[in-house]
C-alpha cells in the first residue's frame, strides 16, 4: 500500500505541476499531446487521425474530441486526404506551431525541475522500475 499510495500521490503532484505549465500557454495536457505529436511528425506537420491516435497513444474517439477543440481555436486544420477518399489529414496551423513551440521549452523545464531531485542513475532505475509496474498492472 505504501508503494502504490506514494506512486499515486507522485502522479497527482506531477500532473498538477504540468497542468500549471500548460495553463500558462492556455493548454491542457490533451491539447499539448496532440500539438506536440503533430510537431514531432515534422514538416509539413500533417498526419492522419489514426496516426495521431497511435503516436499519442489514445483512442480515435479521443482524437476526434481533441481535434474539434483545437480546430475551433485555429490550432489545427482538417482536410480531405488526397490519398484516401474517405480519410482526413490533420495539419498543425501556424498558430498551433507557434503555441507548441512556445510551450514545449517550458514543459521540458518543468519536467527537468521535477526529476532534478534524482541523479541520472536514479532516473534510469526509476524509469525501469515504473515500466515493470506498468507491465504488471497491464497484464491483468
């Protein structure tokens, strides 16, 4: 119970710190994930919703909801996929790219501040241990 309790409290604290960083850029974690995934795709910052779901590790229905929100804000644009008559392509707009490029350094700074309490070796060990916990929890 002590391990799971501390893991849960740590996750909540990390999410809170990240949420504060995202809020400074008028984002939430879901929006950040979509914009960062599009940025990582490289120029022309365009992928299909299925690729977005796979790369962001979310369901296609979650992608649709996130895209609706981001498209309303003018941060992404959806258009017909010329290679698939029934499909669409999601493109990061100039505004979306500017926003994610501004938010990303702050996000990384927050992550580094959180893990700075651990040595590089401790970070590596923790990452491996957390992966083992994830695998054990996922195998049920």
